C-alpha cells in the first residue's frame, strides 16, 4: 500500500511538473532603457517621500531596489520558481510589519502606507520580466510622489516633482513603443535614440501647461470645512505622566531653577514657571510672552527665525496664552493653579474640549501645525478649540482657554486643532449687555488704585470728545462698548509710535506703571519726546484703558498668521510673528480680539468673510507684492471694471424673468440666441484651429490625422488608449473590406514612420487618403 501511494504521489507531482513545463513562457520586456527609466521614477518617488516625511527609507530602499532590478534583468528569461516563493514570504512579512505599525498610526496612515508601498516595490523589483510588471512599478512611483505631495511642507517637493515628470514623459513614450511591439531602443546606440527622437519642444510646452493648470486648480480649489479628511498628528510621545500637573510652562528663553532652559533635556514642568534672565534683556530667539508671568520691562529684539508651519482653512491669530492680572510692568495668570487635565482614549488621538455656550454663530476651521524649532509646551490654535489631535495621552486647559502639553513642542512635532471660530457680527456686539457675571468682573476689570483715576479720566475724555465720524460711518456708535473698543484701538494706532531704535527705548522706572509711562511720559516735555513703546506695550496700555472705563479685557499672546506660501499652501510663521493683543468680553457672545499695534489690522484675521476660495486672494497678494504699485493699481481697476459690467449684465438678464410672461419669453429667446452663437463660434474656432494644427504637422502625421477625422465623422472614433494598429482592427470590425485595407495600410505606414523612423512614400499615402474619401462618398450614395 505504501509503495502504491508513493507511486501515486510521484505521478501527481510529475504531472504538475509536466504541466508547468508545457506552460507558455512569459513574454519578457527587452527594453533596458525602459527598465532604467522606470526604476528612476521609483527612486525619485522614494526620495520625495523620504524628504517629505523626514525618514531614512532611501538608505536601504534605493540600494535594494537597484539590486533587485539588476537581478531581474539578468534572470528575466527564467521561471525563477524558488525566488517567487521567497518573494511571497517577504511580502507576507511586509504585510505583518504594516499591520503592527498601523495600530500606532490609526489617525494618520499616510506614512505607514507609503512605507508598505516602498517595501512592496523593493520586493517587486526582483520579479520584473514583463511590461505589465513595469507598469505596476510606474503606478507605485506615482502613488509615492502623490503621498509625498500630501506630506511635503516646502518647495523641495516641486524640484522632485519636475524631475519625476521629466522622467515619466520618455517612460510613457517607451512604454507605448513596447505596446506596439517595436524593437527596443539600444542604450549602446545613441544614434538610434536620436534618430527616433522625442518632440522635446512640444513636450516642454505640455509640461508648462500642466504646471500652469496645476497652479490654477490649487488656487481655485475650495477649502470647505471638511476638506481635510485625515488630520495629521505625530507618533505618540513617551514621557513621565506623574510629573505633569498642567500648571508649568517650559519656555527655553527663560531661566528655570537657576539654569538657562535650553530645552534639550526636557526640564520638569513644576508649575512655578520660568524667571526672566537677570540682565533685563529679551532672549533673541524665544518670545518672552510664553510663560505664566511676563515682564514687559525687558528690552531687546529677536532674530527672525522660521519656527512653525500651519495649514489652515482660514488665516487667524494662533492664540497661545491669555493673562488676567496686571502687575504694573507685566502680566501673570492669577489662577494658574486651577488648570484641568484632559485625557483621550487609547485608540484615538482626539481630545474634546468644552466651552461656554454662545449666542454667536461659529464656523469650523481645521488647522494643522508643525513645529520647525523647539517651542514652549503651549499648544497654539485659533480661538474656541473644540477638538485637539495631539500625540500625548493628556493635555491641560487653563481657565483662560489656553492649552498646554506635558512636553515642549520639539522640532518636527505635528498636531491638529479643530476650532469653532465665532463670527464678528458688529450689529449684535454693539447691542451686547453691559451686565457682567462675577467670574468676569472679579478678574478682568482689575486695575490698581494708583493709576485708575488718571487713566480713567484720560480714557473717558477721549471717548466723550470723539464723534461717530472720527471712527467711520460704518462703525457702531460710541455709546456701546464695541464702539469704544474700536475707537480706542484706532486712537492708539494713530497717536503713538513704535520706537525707531528698539534697543534705545528707555526702561520703565522702578516702581513705575507701564501703561502710565506709555501714555504720559512725554507730558510737559519737548516735542522731540515720542510717546509709545514696543508692540506689546500697545496691547497692555489698551487693555488697561478699557478696564478703566468698565470694559472687561485681558491680554492674549500668540502668533500672527505668518507669510502665506501659495505654492505649498502653508502659513510660514516666524518667532517675530509672536505678539500680544487684547481680548474684550461681550456677555452672551464671548471674547473678541482687538489689535492696537500700528501697522496691524484693527482686528486679527477671522472667518467673517468667506474663505472657501481664499487662496486666490492670497496668491494675488503674493504676486502684487512683486509688482510696481502703478501696475497693481491698473490691474485692479481693469478687474473692477470688467467685474462691474459683468455683474450689471447678469442682473439685467435675470431681471427679465421677473417682468411677467413677456419678460420670460424675451429672456429665454436671448439665452437661446447666446447659446447658439457660442456653439456656432466654438465650432468655427475648432475647425480653424484644427486646420492650423494640421498645417504644422509632418506629411505622414497630417495624412494619418486626416484619416482619423474622416472616420470620426462616420462614428468610429479612436480612443486615446488605442494604438494605431488596435484602431485599425476596430475599423476592420465595423467597416467594409476596402475601407479596412486602406486604413490598415495608412496605420502601418504611420507606425513605422512615427516609432521606427522609416521613410514613407507621401504620394502613395496621399492616394490612399483620396481613395478613402471616395470610398466614403460611394458608401453614402449607396
């Protein structure tokens, strides 16, 4: 029995081996040039993903990929059964590694998927016998460059994208030759490659058109609230949870426990905050305002440095902290010990933050932040952040609505904030109540008795002596707190100055008050004395002026929007974009920011205007900054005039439909006439352009396209993906034998000329085209 069963098994295996031996051999791809260029596409895709994601995939993926492609070339004619089994096991290993990494990257899977694609491509390069296999590699290269585009934050990606397109064009050309089953081009014969050639001038024009269309699409692409499907966030950060109480702030620009906090060793967050450096100077790298208490009597300037990139659906003030207690020469958070910790689930990066209800309408704005330099453990974001996607297991929220992280924001950290930003409805805010609850009046009307009388008298006189015309006819009356806030902010902008020499600005005397020093230090002095101070001094003075006349206000610090890069879609934020402004409270509507600093908008950017197509405006602002002022004004006038006439015409047209049946009939007739004229004009323009285009073609090319035009009129159009010979087969299946023979001969001649550089008899081809026209007429007559 055992011998018979063994014989049966041997017989089965013998049959399997016999069937495998009888299987037809795979048609291999013999174009070495095509293989090299396809491999180059994949390498560019890997490098682009590597740079965008700041990983080290290239160190191992590119050498292994080249090794695999080389091995595949020399073994392309073999069956390589053992190697295929080995590759199958390697793919299973890559899949297991992918699943393991996916668990820790549920919120943003782009990089994990890109790593899987790279691993699969490296494995795939060891088995590339057919053109179809090379097609898979091309697809993977395209996916990798697309993933890199979603991850990239710099213009470095543009260089790699251009390189990718430059390689992709000849790849498509060689792939098409392979589909036509033409002889592969030999790398060792440059004359052959040059002879066949590629229309580089036309392809360069095509590349320019593609780039122009891409920029237009990017500019016009709507930024809807739900536009970002995957919310970016870094991998989880490990830290000692027991040491985080939510009270402390790490600012590398401050000293902590007698040592300069350089942030490299992640100092403990002990809730005491840092202390200003003893020399009385500002740190030249870090903004002094990111701390639980700040001294505004420091002097100095910061060296500009890019610290953060932000992708946001609307520009805004990236708010970091707010202060309620004025100390005379600075600010502090009086209830810093009452922060609360917020936790997230283990399977999601999402933190949910609750806020007091408001009667005001809000709009959801999604912002993604990436730290480029070491930053304090404060989480900037637009106001009323309701969802935070952050890579720690806990964060803290203070009573001023500021967010804090257990660790400092290290270089490369990415997080996302979803804010419900309130609309600034001036009509509603002008009517807001002036009855404030105790939790507002007890903290945000605080002002020392030392300065209150003089400051109150000064501020009230400004308000009483002002008129509505001084503010502007569209502004609320000064009987409302909103109108007073607008007027006082504008007054400071117009009557006080920033110092021309920041380092030469005098310090506030010991025991003196910053707001009084700012406003009154030039009283009784010569006209050469310039009242004013640093940018943040404006915000402090403005806040205390509002408090002196009974308007609740607090000081907020954060980053301005920064410089918008229309090519990357990111706001590039520098350390010098950090500054303070004032938030004013309106019962039932919440806090609204005002900016009294000269050169800044009266209110920070918000969502009061539709931001769906804001990138067009941002792109125009960027272009206009490079143009001379007369040119900018001239272009703006032309645009306004054109838009004005267009709006008037559309209004008159739609107005006809509201004038009874006669108006509806007239409007419909005009619409039909306009549509017919547009259609007829387009047809004539298309024919003229086609004739001009044919004149520019080579004789063989022109005859072939004239043939296509004739057959298209008969209802037999050539699909873009069809080769000339595949199209000839389609004609054979749908037309007479005579027509089929004519089309086949012209198609074969065109293929030999276009892809093989073989000279053709133009007179013969012209006679064939004439015969095809006669055949068409005889068919129509019959």
